[in-house]
């Protein structure tokens, strides 16, 4: 269950970063958002599914990032 929340949170953050990358008019900003999406993807792959505490820490951090990106 924790891994499922981890995966969904990761997917949501990657989606937000990708959307910002797609919407960016400036190539440097576009690349910055794209690199952030790739970094989250790579980090997702490096966290073992059995590492409950690490999963929970990433979920908390990524939810905070999602809230920041969704803030008006």
C-alpha cells in the first residue's frame, strides 16, 4: 500500500513538472522542468519497494512539492 501511494505521488509530481516543461516559453526553463521530472523518475527507481521509511519520507517531500506547484 505504501509503495502504491509512493508511485502515485511520484506520477503526479512528474506530470506537473512535465506540464510546466511543455508550457514553458523559455528553452532553459523548459529544460529545467524536464530535468526535474527525470530526476524524480530516477529517484523513484532507486528507492526499494520494501524501504518503508524511505518511501514515507519521499511521499511527504513530494506531496509538499505538489502543493507548492499547485498553489495559486
